C-alpha cells in the first residue's frame, strides 16, 4: 500500500531563513509526487510536481528514490509562505487520485 | 465562475436528515473526486468518477451516495450521518496528466 509521511505537523521559521518541509513515502511502483499548498481561507492548490522539475514561488523539491523522500525546500522564507503544505503521492498519471500526508503548517515569522 | 465551485459552503444537519452537497467544474475536466478532510486525519479520497463512471469507492459507508449526472457536476447525497462524519468535504477535478483542482469545500456539521 502507498503511504505518505510528513513528520512535522508544525514548522516555524523566521523570515529570510531557509525552510525544509519533510516528506517520505512508501510505494512499490514508480511514484509521482506532488506538493499542494493551502493558504488561509483559500482552496487547496498544487504547488509543484516532481516531474515538472520547476521552481514555484522559490520552492523546489527533489525526488530521492534511495531515501524515498520528496522534501520541499526554499532558501529564504517569506511571510506570505505561511500556509498548510501537503505532500501527495499518485500511483498513476491522474493527479486527482492522490494519497496525502497529514500536512505541515508552516509559519514564517517577521 | 471558473474553476471548481462547491455549495453550500457550510451545512449543519441532524442525524436523521437527508441533504446533498453539490460540486460544479467549468474546466472541461473529465474526472471528478470527493475527498474528506477532518481535523485528525489527512485528506481521504472517497470517490472517483471518470467520464461520469464511478471508478473508485474507497470503502465509504453507504450513508454517503455519490451521483455524477454529467462530467461537469458531482453530488454527494447524505443520509443518516453520524457526528463523526462532521468534516470538510472537498471536491476536485482533473484532466489526464494535469493536477487536481480543488473547490473550497463544504464544512459539514452533524448534530
């Protein structure tokens, strides 16, 4: 069975500091991984997906198959990055059918 | 309105009531989903519809009954719910090889 683990429920950093949100997964096949973000009073939306290899809003995430991880990183956090972040794994190319982690609430302090 | 729209935004119902949640997408997607988000659990996939056909039911109790009359509309019919069913119910849609687009959810409280 597939599973996604986000070990930190809460993460707090100061503005300008680096931030890393951890995500580990278990899946026997070839995974497709995503990060979703939910800002206050806004809907859940895609932040990035590993196959795109993009940097969105300064965030990057590298799939490490050896460590079965997909950590989300940003070198300099901004206050507007404060939100709930979900790591998700999909077992096929249809992005809606994802298994989500429990989420990490990121707070960036001024 | 473009995107995925859910109504109502908030719903309070008794355990003997029957109510329905509605989801509408104007994105031309062919797949729609219901998720449950509660305080103590991660997002849980409930139902998947592809081209109006239900392709997945993740062991959801029969008191939740989905309906997909066309590829733009999705309903979740609720009947004799329990207090533990109180949660945020999210609808999403997608096209093959695209990300999921979520609605803002319906906050359901069962009393």
